[in-house]
């Protein structure tokens, strides 16, 4: 029994939805559930990996609000019904990958039949995040479990010291200074400030390549055995450095998005592009992310195809 990815749903930010991480998450979740041929009540576990809140809301967990919005057992569980368990997973760029590992544990244990992982990025609004650098977007992944050769084979994460840029040397002077977001009370409101070092993405890409290579080694594989590489963030410096670290052609690690980068929803956006482009048609796929912390992670997926 292994965890499989059943569907991916992605939405862009337009109109009022562009100003609401919650609405983006709702729309992506509903799209992914529909594409999986399920209804909201089929979801046993809902994990929100997004970290941005409308109005910089602190409580409650956004996962609980999304659960109510999409109608996934909004009432108290009854005898004979599994209900829906929901909570937030905060790990920035690596959030969806971290949530995938959590869902994998529940699915392998047989506790649930389907899990929903959702993330969204949007300016909190009301001038609460000056110069918000990320594109408004939402992504959701529905996972299930099945017998057979396909499914998630393993994960590897690393949390490390300051990163080293492949072109400019040390990228940070402290473990949290490469990419940092802080919320502070200023002028009567909570204001979000995001700061990123210019060479952080390149350093993160190089380190992500090391972690992904180690994961492949755990399973007796090399990058030559991998048919698809799905990476986040989708920025040129990260993808260039990742390709160099893995020793593969740049085209194999994906296409950078035009305009502002996607943040917590990026892995879902990249996975949707790979799925729709039939890039997951081989035997093995590698999901790779790296971001603040610094943290890097990778997941190895057997597609079951030949």
C-alpha cells in the first residue's frame, strides 16, 4: 500500500480572489477534489501549507476555515463517520512537501482514504504587507492510497546552516537571513515584512540538489533513473543552480514563471504543469523544494509506468 497523487488543482489570482489567500485556497481545493472524482466529505485529512492570511489573521488555523468553506464535514463527527481532521503546516516553500509527508503517514497507516493538501499566496491587504513579492495563486493536491508499484517511495529533508551561493559565496550571515518574513505591530496594525537576499535562490537551489541526490542514493538510484523533476521555487536562479547541482540539462527542472514568483503554492503549480504536460510518464519522479530556514526537501515518487 502506497500513497498516490490523485489530482492537482491550481488557480490564479484575479479580481477579489487575488486579495484573499483563503478564497484562493478554497478554489484550488474544490478544483482538485472535483478532478479526483470525489466530494468534500471524502477528504479525511486537510492540510493547509499556506502561511499568508487575509488581514494577517492569527487564529484560528486557516485549514479549519477552508474545511468549513468547502463543506468537508463542517459539523461534529457522528458515529460511523470518519469526519475531516484539519490543521496548518507552516514550512514556507517546503510546506506542501512537508504536508505530503504528513499525509503519507496517515494514508500508509490506513487511518484515512484521501488527504487534501492546499497552499495559497496573496497580499494580506489593507497595506499590511508593503511590497508583497509573491504572485497571488492557489494550489491543491489530493492524495489517496492504492496497491501496486506506483506511489511515494520516500522523503528526505535537511535543515542547515547558512547557505553558500554557487556564484557569490556565502548567501547569508545567519540561518534566517536569506529569506525572512516577520509580523510586527506598527501604526495600529500587524504589518508583514518579507526580506530576501539577492543570491538566496541560487544557494537554495544548490543545496536542494544535494538533498535530492542523497535521497536518490537512499534508494540506489541516480538522477539518470529519474524521468521527471518537479521543483519549487520556479525562479531562474533556483532552477539553474538545481540543474547544475543535479548534473542535468536545465530544461529538465522546469520552466520559470514570468512575473512575481509563487511561494507556498509553487510545488503544486509545478506539479500541475508537469502532469498536464505528460512529464510524469516515466518510472520515477522527483519533487524538490528549498526555502527559508534554510530548509530543503525532496520526495521520490514511483509513477508505475514503463
